[in-house]
C-alpha cells in the first residue's frame, strides 16, 4: 500500500476557490446548478478524507471549508437520489468522510455501512477503516473501534495516522483494564514523530496515570514528578499532575506515614488549585484530605467550593453526610445522604452510610431498606457483610413487641419521608440548573480549553442511531441530550395526537410506541416515588430526579473510579476514593470506570422514520439512511429475521423513539449473529475453518458488549476542530501566508489507499519474481501480511454449525494404553495423536512402558542437582477445579488471579513440603472432629460451602523452570531421549528443531512444581504448536480441553469479560461454555501419563495433588500444523502481540533443510518464500532509490531471529539499526515502519543486510515438491 504522503495545498488556490463559490452564490445560480461541483471544488475535495479528522478547522476561519463540505454532501445525496442508490461504492465512502469531518456521525456511519455493503474488499481501504474506527470511538463502542483500528495497522502499518490510532488504542485498552496493551500503544504513540492531536507531555501523562491505575505507585510518582520538570508545562497539565500526586499521597500507604502523606497531599492539591482554581474535583479531594485529619470546617469549605464549581456529585454529598454524622448532626447527615442517592440511585456507599445512620438512631426498619438498596447496587463490594447485617436486624425486629415499634419516637424521618425533604430537592434542582447553565455556556463558547486533550467534565456517551443496534446493546449507549429524554417523547406524543387522522402508517406505529413508552415511563416514575426505597434498579432509575453524572473525571476525562465508603461507624469500610483505581475502592455504576449510566432502554426495532429534516435527506433514507437487514440466516444462525432498521437524521428524534423491544421481533437472531453487524446485508460462509485463506470476512461486526459506559472518551480526539498551529509549530509545514486558507496546509495525495496487488505464481522462478519487483518503489509491502495478503485480516472462527446436542458436550477423552515399548513406537500412535479430529490424546502408562526414570524430575533430585535454580512463582487462590470465584467469593468470574514473583528450587521445595505437612495436620484435625460430631454430612457440606464462598486460601505455583542447560540437567535430558521420535524435544520431524536457536519452553524442556490447586490458566500454545506434558507425580492433575474450532467462542467470552485472550490470565466458566454449546474434554492425568495437546487446542489445568510436570512443544511436519501456526502469526500481528516462533525465519530454514512431499504444506511454505522474496527486493529497491546505503552484516549460525524493539514484529534480512546502536555493536533492531516513525528520512538509521539476495534466490528455486514414497513406488 502506498503510504499517506503529505503534500502542500497552496493558500491562494483555495482562496480563489472561495471567491468562485461566493461569486456563484451572488449570481443567484439555480438550485440544480448549485448542487453540482466545479472541477476546482472536486480537486479540493479529493484531498479531504478521514485522515484530516482532528486537523481541519471548521468553526474558526474555516467557514468556506465547511460550506464546501456541506455542498458536497448535498450534491452526493442528490446524485444518490437521482440514481436510486446505483452509484459507485466510493461515493458512499467519500460521503462518510465528509460527514465525519462535519461531525455528523449518524450520517457518516450510514454512508460507511453502505460502502461496506457494496465493496467486497472494503478491508483494503485503510482510510475507510480509520474513519469507521473514529465513528465507533466517538460512540464509545470501544470493542469495535479497537477492531477497526487494528485492521488499519494490519493492512497498512505505515498509515500516516498511526500515531492517532495508537493513542486511541492506548486509551481504550486502559478503559478495558488491558494495561499491558495500553502501555504498548501509548509508547508507540510517544516515539512517533508524526503530528498528533495530543502533545508529547499529554501522552506521557497518560502513561503515568496508567502506572497509577496498575497500582505501580512508585513508577507513577516518578513519572508525574518528571513531568513537572518539563519546561513550559501548560497550566492545565500541571494542575492535573499535581492533583493526581496529591490524591495518590492521600490514598497510598506505601508513600509514607499518615501525617506525612496528608501533609504532602494537601500541599499538592493546594498547588493544583493555584494552577486551576476552578477544578471542582480538586476541591473535593482537598475536602477529603481535610476530613481525614479532622479539619472539619476546612473540609466543609472545600466541599462547598466543589459544589460552587458546578461539579457537585453523589461522592461530594456522601462525604458531606459523613462529616455531619461525625459531628452528631444526624438530620443534616440524612439530607446530604438523600441528596447523594438522588443524584445517583446506584451509589452503594451512600446507601450503606444512610443505613448506618438509621441504625445508630435505632430505626432498624429504615436501615434494612437502605442496606437492601446497597446490596442491589452493582457497585456494592460488601454484599455478604450487608446480608448478614440485614439478617441480624430482621431477627431483632422479630424479637421486639409490635407495640414498642409503634410507640417509639423517631429521631429521623423515615426513608420515604426523607426522599421528599425540601432541602435535598432544592439542592438537586439547584445543581441541575447550574449544569444547564454550564451547558449553555459551553454552547456559546465552544472553544473551551481542553485539559490534556480531554474533556473537563464527564463526556456523555454519544448515541449510535438507536434503530441500528440490537436491543441487548443499547443499554451501554446514552445520549448527549439526556435531559430532553422525558420532554421530547411527550412533545412528539402531543403533536401526533393532535393530527391522528392525518398520520401515515409509519407515524401511527410511532404514536403507538410513544404511548406505550410514555405509560411505562409514568409507571416507572410513580414506582420511583412510591417504592423506590426497596431498591432502585436500572429500570427504575432510567429517569433520575437529579443529574446522573455523580463521578467527575479529575478534569481530564480519565478513569476516576471514585468510591465513597467513608466510615461513620466501625463496621463500615474506610472512606476511600481515588482516581487511580486502588484496591478496595467501591465503584458505582456497575463497577465500570465511568460515572455515567445509560438511560436508554431497549430499542424498538420497528420504529418508524419521523425525521423532520429536509425533503432531500428524507428521501435519501431509501438509499443511505434506511438500511434494511436481509434475513440473517446461515450455518451459524438458525433464526431468520428481517426487521426494518431506520436511522433517524436527528439523534434527539432517535432517542424519543426508544422503547422496549417489540414483541413481534425476536432478539435471538441478533444474539446468535456472532460478530455480525445488524444493519447491513450479512454474507454467510459455510466454511467452519478459521483459515484466513479460505474465509471471506464480509461483515463489519458490532459489539454485543457495548454496555460498558466510560468517561474515557477524548474530546479533542472526538473533535476535528483542533488547532492546526500546534502541528505547524513543529516545523512540519512551514508555509507562510498572510491570508489564512480554509484548508490546513497539509493534505494528502488522492491516490486510493488500496493494497496494491502483484500477482505472481509460486511456480515462477526467483528471477521472474525479482524482475516483477523492480522499480516498484516502496509501496508499504515491507510489512504487509506475509502469508495471506490477498485475504481480509484474520478473524476468530465462529462456532461450528450445527451446534452439538447437550449430551455431546462432555465427550470421552481419546486415550491410548501402553503395555510395552513396542506399543509406544507403533506408527499408528503418531498418526492418531496428530489427527486434527483428536484435540487431545492421553497416552496412559507411557513411563512404565518405556521404563522412564521419573525420579530424575522429583523435587528431591532437583534440589540436589541445582538448588539455587530460578523458579517463577504464581500466587493464586485455592478453588474447586471446575469453578472460578472472585476474591470475595460472591460471583463466578473468568479473570484468574495469578500474580508473578520469583524464588529458587530449594525455597519452593521447602514450601511444597510444608504445604504437604500442613495438609496432613488439617486432615488429622478433620478426622478428630468427625469422631466428635455425629452429623458428618452436615459438617462436610458446611466446609464445602465455606470453600466455595471464600475467603480463599492463597497458594503458590512454581512454573516455567528452565531445563535447557544440558550441563546442569544432563541426566534429565538424556532420559527423555527414550521417548518416541514424534514427542521428543529434538527430532528431524519437529519443525521447532529447525529454528537454529532455542525458544525457552518451546524447543526446550520446562518444569512445573505444584501444590493442590495450582492452575495453568486457559490458553493455546504459542503459535498453535502441539504440546507434550508428562506428569512426574506423585499427585494427579485435572485437565479441561476445548477443540481448536471453538477458540473464537472463548475469545468472545474473554472480550465480554474485559480479558485479552492472548495475554490475560483466565479460567473459563463451564456453565458459560455449555450454554454456548462448546464441548469440553475433562480427564485426570496420573503419574507417568503423557498428554498430547494437538495444534490449536485450548486447555487449562489444575493440580489435584502435590506433583511435578515437564512439558515442551512439538511441531509435526503437517500442513495443518503449519497452517495454524501462520494463522496465529498473523492474528498476533493484528493484536500487536509478539509471536514467539519467527515463522518467516522458520520457513526459510525449512526450505533449506526439509524435503516436502505434502502438496498443501509445500504450497504454503513456497507462498511464504515468494512473499518474503518480493518484499525484500521491493524494500531494497526503495532504499536504493532513496539513496540509502544497505550495509552487509551477515549472521552467525546460531543467531536468533530478530524482532522490532518497538512493535515486536519479526524483522527478516534487512535490519534497521540506529547509528548509535550500530557504533556500539548493540544492534537494537527496528522494523522499517517504526524506523520511519522515529526518523522520517531514516537519517538516524543504518540498514544492515543479513542475507545475500542470490542466496535467497537459490533457496527459493531449490525448494521443490518431492514425490511421496507411495506415488513413486506405484
């Protein structure tokens, strides 16, 4: 693909264009003529697309640009109408770009969808994918924004807006708690020298905050303090950094004793307020600090300042309530708490504090109601404690005589009476008025200075056109016009009632929906007044009486995660609120980082189009805005539905139409339409394979899990109105003009951003390949997908169809029982294990049959051999093998706690032995107890219940112990040579033996030392290679195995649970898998048993007893293994994850060393060689053309493959090394794309060549298909 090169657009040409446009208007040209574009206008428009988002000004001196874009939109819409939608697909793509630049996101999304439905190879258009990703990002549909942005970087790694993409990916991964990925993308954005909507210090701030969120407080503190040393630091950035430092000192015990911490915290916060005195969030934090040291009056003053800055929230009022309660002012405390829960019905801490207040005033009935409300809040972390407290109070009430309850004088109004108290109502209405005034102020002053490029107030979720979203997804998307949601439907209802006789069928349908919606709303409001105190559920709180945005975003729109559980009594948790997400924080709003809850119920899928826009746009709904879903049916979808999904031109109109999903439209079709965008024609494929070479991915998926709401959107990233001079300041565009042009001084070549195709057969010789590559220049091919560049980016496979019946979801595990050595070396055993139909094979009795001395791997022998050898330790929670609970034991989760540390074999052996001794003692104690108690079953059930519900015991798992050193572990490694060739660590038929260097744990042996409960979390092997695992004993292990076909389903589950399938630690919930018709093999591995994990199989293991295991990877010489390995290589590249197996390097070594007779395997390897040969030659030509010298470097025999030190992709043959690194002989390698991001013209780099082109040509030509033995004998 051609890179997005920047060219200059002269100011005078566009000024002349502006004059022509003005002259045209003055001359009063006809309406038809006004909808046609001149040649000059078309030329200007050809340089406007999604890449200019954030870099073109439309609201200051860019009125002519905005006018031109508007004219172009009207012209394109008119053309679409005239042709009845029969226009080139590029027309819709351009229409999407123009609407994106105009910030008309619903229309942009519609146009992009239409382009997608018409353009089968849409994925080749990086500019389209980028625009689509920006729209998703605007709507906070992060799941799908991530996918779109990843595909841009996959198809065009040198994309000119890669820095913008990395920045957004960093922000989204931080929201999703995938901190490792977030840090990687922030760092990639930081090293990129291209222009960006955020400055370098702002990106550095996000990295510092990421450390804080990860609880790496010392790293965060160091990063913040280093930023403060930056010269000319903007005041807002400085204020935010000081605020974060102050709040961190208040919360983190590691930063000193309490008195010292609070002193520093107050100093930092006061300095922050000097830089920005209008930060209500900072005033709130300061009030919390004063409260913690007993300065009550100062705390009240700070809280009042916070409210006066129009940033009052439920947190603030809850804290005020705690202060009043501490000062023995229960009535004032009650009013403050009521204000808090009215602002945020789901504020668990406020409900708990309110319950405590009632309990202290001897009003247990009201206390119970408040505690019940707290337990129903999704943010509540003390559910079990509160449940016990509720039972205790209920027992008390049962023991009290009824007369005493009736005659007792109440110190406080009941909860029902308190809800209508005048003071909280007055306060909340005052706050609502202030928020309204603030919004009005922002309307008149759109250029409010952003902080760190982020909104100073919580950024509301922007609504996707709601009729396009499955109802299960709407809850996560809320409207910028929340306050109009009650009045707007009523207004439309009144208008339609007044004209009932004149309504068309669509409008009558809409009237019926609005009536039903209004009745439901009224019932909800009435219920909220009468029975709200029994627990304000999400439905009940859809129309709150006060602002729902209780959680302010530290004036930077980042993850606040503020909890407010300030203790007024001992049984409540301590008051703890943080912007860094510290342990123990009680999050409100479904424990999400956002303080904003969706107010949108399920979508009505049959809502009519009531847009009152212009006639032209309304008629366009047939071609652009009205997208009809074809029946979604195929191998993966049983049900077929075809609802009409209409996009309203007005977000406000769309919101007014929202109601409960129509009963006539089933939701199942959407729930089962895995990864299918509902508003476009779904193209199905009957193939169940995940091969990128055979599956055509033709749908833009839309998330099933967009219910995550967050304040992490970025205002300046979401707005194309960023100041251009911040880019020009860097000297990138130094064109000076006395008259400012409307267009920025940067624009892009109008060449279509489509991957160039260079067809070449694998049967062409190397000379023909190189000849075809000559004089092509640098077309971005150097980093294009190596293996499947003619196919879409890789996607996970959908669940196999038809689904298995429920009685087939626990299949028997393929097992082979060996009696002697002859059985172990019987050829069909190899064939059975490598058969793709068998995801796992258990070879029973292998050690006995081969007379393996497993004692060489026992803990005792290991200690005697190398007691100081390093052991990686994983600290985990002891849980039942088929369950995974959160640390509190309240709910089943997928995230598996597994924290890393290190020790030695001797120390872990001591722990392993002491764990065994402790278990013996516990068992003896239980036996004694069972003798004393007759009710043994009851006792056992109680113990089992406690084990389930926690608190769970902590255990340590010794993992990844390297046994690669043949000097240290000579006896152990020699013993393994007794194994059959196909499972040996080293053999000619093992692909990994042809790498030429070691990859620890893959082509070397690793040892695992376990105690009961030690877990190897769910995963596939690196690059989908096969795995061999032998249990040394003495205890057993339990295995759970899922076939490779279903890894896409598990990937979906991981995404739903905010987990990274490749990098996170996860333990599947078996109930989820069975519900999704995923088969699970489950078996016990006993001492001496060998488990063969086939290519691509997903599995997880838990130790039942005390045991050791040894394991390594094997690569059978089969087409299936190679295919799955390269598919994972490409998937890793898409996910920005390093592939431990360098498949390009391995493929060339295979071509040198192996004779291949399998035609499928030969074709795949040969195709890889062809692609790499083309890329090497193309890159060489480009470097020579640019005058860049290529220096011969060569390579040693055992030299490992090279990876880019920045993005971690494999770098083959041509290594880009900095001048400094080259002179110091350290050779820090970069890929071409990262090198160009760091130094555009590669001035700071030398290019080292490791292979002569003649050598590669020779290997390529000599690698030919060898006739198989069977065919030659015949």
